[in-house]
C-alpha cells in the first residue's frame, strides 16, 4: 500500500512532467465500475485549466492551480500515477486519464480499485474532512511524543493512526520499530521519553531515506527490515530471527531478539 514516500515519488513525477500544460479532457479509463472517480461535471471543471502546483499530505496527493480546482488522489492499496505520451498505449488498469494539450497524458492506475480521485476546491478542506494529523515529515517532536506516548494501544497502531500523524502505514511503521528496537505491541504509554524521541528520529530517517530514492526499495540499505520481511530470516542487528504477529489487523514483521515483547 503506497505510504508517504511512495506517494511523494508520485507527486514528484507529476511535478516533473505534468505541470503548466493545458488540460484538454479528463476521461474515464477501463473498467471503472466500483472506482470512485469524478463525475462528468467535475471532470469538465478541470478542462481548459492547468496543474501549476502539487501538494502531498500523508498519503493524499493533490494537483491543481492555486485558485483551484484541484484533483485529489488517494492510491488505496495499489494505485499509482503514470505519465506517458499519446503514441504509447495507456497503461493497464488506467481508471482515469488526463489528456493534456499535445502528447502528454497522465493516468491514474488502480488494479485493486481501492483508490479514488475527486475534484476539490481546496486541499486544506479535504485534509480537514479526513481528520488527518500533521504530515509525518512535518510533525514536530513534542507533538509526536505526546501523541504516540499517550496512546494506550499498540505503538504500531498509533504510528499508523492517520489522525495522529499522516503518512505512515504497515511497511514503514514496521521499519521504524525495527530500527528503534521497539516491539509492535508495546503500549505507547509504557514507552520512555527517550524511546519516543528515538522513534521520532527513526520515523523521519526512514521516510526521508525512502523519499530520497523515490521509493526504489533496491536502493535502501541492506540492513533494513524491508529486505528481510520473511519468517525466520536472520536479523541484521542481532542474532535473532524475524517473526510475525497480527497487530491492528495487519501482519507485522519484527525481530524476536532486539524487539522484545512488552
Ligand atoms: Zn534483531
């Protein structure tokens, strides 16, 4: 599931190849039943305008003009954005296609159909409507420590609670906990200030590093959990082995050695 760094890579893709081009049409792609997409009026409201800005908040992506309207996108389980030229075939699973003047096209791809696109006047209103906390790369340490440290539930669930901080999902919550040596089911209220501060630092380092390589996981350090998400794999930090547990309905990977159970 695309999280903050994966969505940031898509934002950069749009920034690099879809700005300042007049929109000729916004058209439905293939097999759009049960995909939440803008209606004809909303699609028409983008026609004739240009995307001049992009914005990302947590896992939410926006492309629009300062005075609106904006296209708001959420990738769900497996969505993405692909830029291509008219000579090339539209990518598989293209659910919505923005046709710019000239050859450039932008497709919203979504094989799993859990993503959505809508047209909004203003990103801030949309962010507020989803009750999102600060972006995980914008949140300050005091707010992070307070929000995670006051959580009576599993720390992993707290890291993934988008109303506390927006952008962290299953993969990067696991990585942050692995790098900090905290078990995913530890309670927020049981963590020391020092550990909470370490979690803050690790979450930022993790997300920033993945953003830096445009979410190309092969470019991430060998020692990371991302490369060993398999039961009984050797840990890179101690002589323990990787185990799994269900936390908040999601499978968590962690090391039984340096992430001891609470
Ligand atoms: Zn270990």
